[in-house]
């Protein structure tokens, strides 16, 4: 038995029974990282010393019989989430030497359970991208096929879990950044309901869209992590306590909607085939399936690519060469700002700042930003109407298989189009789960299940019911 | 197609130094993206209220008392500092 192949649940059982220690588990994962990270590059930094110390502390708790389910669990944390004392670069040159001065709330919660932090995971710079190619420090490779991208922006988190370099990971999802890499790497990913998880200590990207969530090997493991990190936090005014899910779950009482607008040209035929076959499996188990319509779907990506850069251009104004990290110097204050941002930010980050600045600038605000916010209302109403009839919505997570490294690097719009099935969820604020349902060759196919606000328990129940999960 | 002058104006508003070569690149890329975004024009948004957040928000208040002082840690991260202060270039001539 290899320790790094176990799930959270299996690892917890072994720790409880004394079959192995948290230190054994930690050392096994560190060995795995040493062996694989040079090829996959899931981790930007590894904190070997800290992880070993945390594992020893976890063993102390276990020996006292005080262990929780995440005690001693080795994790990878996306590098835009602050772990006090560790570098937090958001994969950007502008924060290359930035050390987190405090813990994000999710990290505080994991520390209370004595989870172990192996290191910080690679990502697209400031979480802007769908391939992890926008990292300032190098590309993460897809563990299922090293010539392909892992998806993004939480590509390091997904690759770490997929290659057993962590038992779980945290990512952030602004328009698909947990779900797309989870689908590309063949792991489970959850984008929680907006507000279910505190964003305190997460580098702000697009604040009305961002959520932190888990990536794990199984649906059950994702649920375990979600339950630990969620909850109201006084440090994030948008956070709330999730109402408890219904205790009883009966597949035969569940109604699922299949939005006809999600099965159009552009989707890979093999992906569509696998998704349809997964839907059939649910039908065979007694789930009622019906076609629904989300009529404004075609506008979602356009509205998203106005709202997202607009919020980003405001949030990233703080990286000015004065308060954090890199400073280019300059002859006067304006020069310092211009040079620091011009040299510190990579091409995609600058592209989004420009796009957002344009959309918010005088004369264009009504045509772009205000219109996008109105379209957002239309999309929200589509989902509200759909959820009057159904309990969950099934869609593909991605229209295409993981693409080759470099394939879309020179065409930003084609990269944006990869997010076509994931962005609406963030605009509306609802939760969505993705898990692998099949493989075509080496490449996994992910099914996305979208739920009602705070309907995470329905998503987990549906996910667990899938044959083989 | 947006003009080169517009690209330069946006870059200045955003405080981004960009080269002449980049100006041409961004002109092309931003125009392509904005062309795609044009499709929003077909949506009927008359009588539709804008949405800024997924759910309605409530203000959060706390007692006005000092908490753990993180000041030194935060100032430590600034590239230019003196004593316990962040140093900024002079803004008045």
C-alpha cells in the first residue's frame, strides 16, 4: 500500500488505528514531490520543514485521541491564499518576494484541525487564465499527459492532487478556475456558493465572483474539506453560514435539468457522448431528467469578460510599487507606478487591466460595464426560473479536452472561450461540482453539476451516487 | 477597431507603461475581444436592473476597539520604508 494513493477518508482511518503516523504520511508525500515536481511543476514552493513540524503536531493530537478528520492531511495551497510566513506570489513577478503576514481564514480553520501544508501551488498569474501558462515562474504540466496543460487557473492545485503530490488542495474559482483544471486533470473540484467560504486572505481578483474551494480525489473528500473551510467570518462581509442541507436524500425524488444551450457546436463530440451516457446512468438510477432552457447563455461569456476585468482593474490598482513587493523605482511618482506595473505584471494581467479600465472609462461605462451588469441579471433570472423546476443542472465542465501547451497562448479570445460552461455559475453565485466520469485515451471528461444557492449537499449526494464514486 | 491613441490613453489611465510594439499588439487583441463582447448588444436589457453581487449584502460592524497590531509586519513588506513608515516619493514640488 502506498500512502500517497489513499484518500482523506482512508488516511484518517489509518492514522486513527495507528497503522501509520502523520509523519509517515507527510514524508511519503514529500518524497513524491521530490520525485515528480521537477517534471510536473505543480508546486511553486515546498515548505518541507514546516510540513514535518505540522505532521509531528498532528501526531501529538492523534495520540491524545483528539484528531479531527483533516488532522495530519497533507495539502497544496494555491499561491494566492495566504499562509502566514510563507511566500504568497500569486505567480506574479510583482509579488515574487512577498511573504504572507497573516493566515487566510481558510488556513486558520485548517490549522485548527492540524492539517499539513506541503507547499504553495502554481497558478495563472493573479488567477487570470485557463491553462496555468500565465504563471510568471513556469508552466504546470498535466499529470495525465505531460505535453498538455492542466487547465487553470488552479492548475498547480489540480495537478498536485492528480499526481498524488497532495491528498487535497485549495484553489480559487472566479470563472471556472477550480472546475476546469479539476476536469482537465481528472479530479474532483467544488466552486462553493458565493459567500459560503470566507475570502479573507485570498488575493482579490474579481470580488463579486471569487470563491475558495477544494480539489480532492473523491467527492466525499471534497465534502470533508468544504465542511471545514466554510462558514461566516467577521473578516469577510460577504460570508454567511450555509444553512444545513436536507437530511434525507432520495435519488428518485431528484429532478435534473439539461440546458439545451450547452450542447451546441464547439463541444467535442466525444465529450458530448460521455456526458450523455453519464446522464443516462443517472436516469437508470431513477433520477428524473428533463431538457431546460437558459435562454441568455450566449451572452454570459461576453458579460463575464467585462465584469471580470473591470473588477480586476480596480483590485490590482493596489500593486503600485509602494505597498508591496516589487518596485521599479522611477524619476517621480507617476513614473514609478507606470514602470512597476508595466514590468511587474505579465501580458494577460496587463491585458485584463486595460480591458477593465476601458470598460469603466468615461463614455464607455454604460455600453460595457452597466450593460454587462444588466445581462448578469438576465442570466441570474434564467437560473432562478430553471431552479423552480429542477433540483440540479448537468452540463459538461469543458467543451474540449486538455489542449497542448502553447496551443492557445497567442490567441487570448480562444483561451477565454474554454470557460464557456463555467462562467455563468460565478455570475449567478450558485455552487457547482465537477468530477471525472470517463476517460478517452488518457484524458479525463468532467461532469459539472450546478446546484441551488447553498445546495452543496445535493451536489455531494448526486456526485456520490455516480457509479464508481 | 480601437485606435492606437485609445490604447495609449487606457494604458495611461491604468498606470501601465507599454512599448510601441505592445501598443500595436494590444490594439489588435483588445479589438478582437471587444468585437466578441459586442454580442451583448443583442440582449434586451430595457427595464432590467443591474446586478453587482450574486446576493444582497448586509453591512458588518464591530466594536471600535484596537485588535492585534499587524502594522510592523505589513510595513515590512513595503519596498521602501523608514522607521515604521512606508516611504513614498514626494508629491509636492
